[in-house]
């Protein structure tokens, strides 16, 4: 049966589900906790530095992207683990691809931070 909620009730419920997801990621995923702490420090640093708005958005956006991709990766892993514990090539591939997405997001964040700081400091 389709969800019958509309308007503010739907938005309120959706926000609650999102909060549950973030709490679950925090409680169950060490990588999420580590990346969240790094993101918090990076966001504080981005506001502390004397940067224009675009540079600040690039810095913050790049670290938030890492968090978003980590949540998606954790969701993929949870679904694969729910299906079964036996090894299956497609399950391994799904988990590896999720991990690769996080890795690429981290590389992007490093590139953005180096580029912006290089420009700012020179």
C-alpha cells in the first residue's frame, strides 16, 4: 500500500526516518563516526579561514559528500548482509563498489581542499 501521508506530516515523518538513519550510521558504522568527526573539524576550519563564499561551499560540500556516500555505502552493506551471510560474487561486488564510491569521494575532498588552500595560501 502506498504512503498516504501528505504535506507537513509527510515531511515530519521523513525527517524522523532520516534522523533514525543517521543515528543508526553513528551507532553501527565506525567509518561513519571517523568521517563525521573529520567533517566536523573540516567544517569548523572552513568557517575559520578567511575565504569567499564559493571556496567555503566547495570545502564544506566536499566533506559532506563523503558523509553522504558513506551513508549510502553503509545502506548497501546492510542490505547485502540482510540477504545472506554466504559469499556471493554479486554481493562482494556491490560492497566493493560502495567502498570505491567512498574512496572516490575522499579523493575528491582531498583534491578540493588542497586546491582551495593552495590558492588561499599563495
